C-alpha cells in the first residue's frame, strides 16, 4: 500500500465518520440489500465527481433523518438507506442532474420490470430513453 493510498483510506474513513447513524461494523458500512450498496456508491461517486460536497451530502442526509424523527418514525436503523436514497434524490434534483418526473418514471419502469421477471431470474431494466431537448 502506498502512502497516497493510506491517505485516501484515512480521508474516506473521515467522510464515513461524518455521516449520522451510518450502519457499520468494524470493516465499514454494512448493507442488507444490493440496492443499498448501489445508492451508497452512487452518492460517493457523485460527490467525488464534484456534483456536491460531502459536507452538503451529510447535511441533506441529516435533514432527512430529522424529518423522519419529526414524523415519529422509529429510529432503529431499518429504514436508514431509504433516507439515504431520499437525500440522494433531493440532491440530484436540486443540482439539476435529473428531475422528479424522470426519477418517478425510472422507478415505475423498475417496478414494472420487477413484476414481469420470473422468480429467480435477474431483473433487467431497459436503458432510459434519452431526454428530448
């Protein structure tokens, strides 16, 4: 491992430590479902690409978690990545990377593909149609 790689691991560890209530074990974040890991990775990648800072990300996620608590939802960690996804959707739309209608259409396409996939087979989602200009 190079010194640069060690520095990157420390920075990543510091970023993760700044996130409220992140489900983790001694090895790092833990995920109950593949979509949770994908949402996690997408947030990290979009931040790395400069679409939002990690500080912005942590603030929006903290706000989502506070809204959940204000609604009286249990704070048992079972819905953490649902809040993560809601925060990601908020940032993606507020930064103009997508719009709510496109996100909804993609969710509906996923649900339709899931309903029409035989049990035991991987769900295949067709590529999103290009946006009309």
